C-alpha cells in the first residue's frame, strides 16, 4: 500500500480545499464543494472564500444568503456552518442524534428529566407564528413550563438540536452587524428536511463520506469523524469501500480516497494564503499535522486567524485600523516575507472594499 508523506498530504489538502490556486467556481458551487464553511464568526466565510476563489465578490455571498441559496445553521460538530440549502436539507436528519448528544454533554444535569420530544414539539409550536426569535426569547417562552433547566440550556437544546433553525439575515451579510434571529429551516426554505431512508440504509452517510473525501482526502476515518462529529459512519464507509482506494500515512494509518481526486506532486509550489478563524482546512481533521505543527495546534481551536506559507501554518494575522498585522510564528525567508506582504496588502484592500489598507509584519516569532 502506497505511503503518503506529510508533504504529499499537505498538497492534496490544499488542492481539495481550493488553496493551491484560486478557483474559478461560482460561489454556490464552492460552498457545496467545501461541504460548507465554519461560520460562527459571521464575517469569516468571506475571507475563506476570498482566499479560495478568483475575483470573489462578497455581495454574491450576501445575495445567496438573502435569496436562501445558502444558510447559516448548526450542523457539523454542533457548530454554526454556512451551507447550501440543498446540503442542509439532505444532511440535517443524519446529524440529529449527534446534535442532541453534544448539547446533553454540556447540559445533562440541567436537562435531566426533560422529555426532549415534548420540548421539541413545544418549541415548534412557539415558532409556528413565523416570528424570528433569539435563542433567549424562545427559551423564555417555554420557561414557565420548564423552569428548572434555565434559558441557556433550553435555548441551546432547541436551537442547536431539536428544531432545525436558520440564522436569518442580516446576520452573516457582508459588513453587517446583527444579532442572531432564528427561524425554522422548514419555513425559511419552504419544505421539511429530508427524512431518514425508510429501509434503514444510510445513503446520506455514504454521500457524506464521498463529499468529505472530495474536499479533504486522502483521510482516515478518524478525520472524517472529527470533521462531522458523527460516530456512526463505519457502516457507510464499508458500504462504499469498493469505490475507494487506500493509502497509508507515515504513522501507518489507513487513508481513504476517491480514485480520481487530485493528489499533486509534493514539490508543487504553494502560495501564501490567509485563512479565517476556525477554517475547516485545519479543523476538518483529527490529525492536523499535514497543515499545522503540533507546537501551534492550539491556535486552530483558539480562533486565531492563520497564514499558510508553503502550505503550512506559519503566522497569525489580525486587523488594526485597516492594517493587516501579520505575526510570524518562526523565522521566514525574505521571499516568504515578500509573499506575506503582497497577499496581506491584497487582503487589506479586500477588507476595505478597495479603499486602501496596508500590511504590517511583526518580528519573527
């Protein structure tokens, strides 16, 4: 079985994640290819797509949100993701059990004794009037019936797990500052989510495996689980295993992949790329060593925005009064610093709608 080294996996990841060269995909197709973008920070998907697409126009993504082509909702790992309407309708039911379990993992004591199906029915009844509500407003509407859990536990369970919800615009629009107002997914998109297969098969699980490998492969089953949060996909992998090819990494782990997916030469040049907070190019794996050093792994879960140099996390970045401030994590060559400066200026221009902006590179870490 062919062994893929870290650099080979890195270049495959960059190619699948549209980070090796800017793609000419339409925005909707890019969101679909990436299996959604992590989006708990509302403006971060714009940077993620700017780093991946040729000539990205943020107004297009805003229009897709308003036009209901993409939505903001809780899904993978119980985190807020930006997904196409088609994907969330197809995938949401497959995530139901995981979403409940993750909320209970935080609020098991508070929600002890609460009939979750009864709570879900009550939540749907409250939301049936079509009025968008914050999580707190929804929880308070039901607090008289369930006073013990408290509004935070009730709200989290309802919004993140029991009742499929959408975070309505203007939340998530370009340059918009707006609180979260939830509305049921079914009313926003005009139809219910797809139900599980009646014969007990798992076509959605198989689809998730194929889609994940197209956007993140080659990858181990542990990586797949880390991305979506679902523990019950071994059967889906087994069902399509004959479609897949296998490799091993340098630690001996089995890696699965699609036969025709890109696996560039490990020596393929990789340009500087600025990534937003919580980018799935990093978080979409259990073993993140293909893209980030162990010494800096904590950055990926702390919400730091990072910069890839030669395909690996080499710096962090912030914005200060229109200036993109880059802090290298280790000594970089003059050529690398020049690449950082060039891309940093381009990002500053994007963030300022072309009205200027600059870049400042701090001393090497």
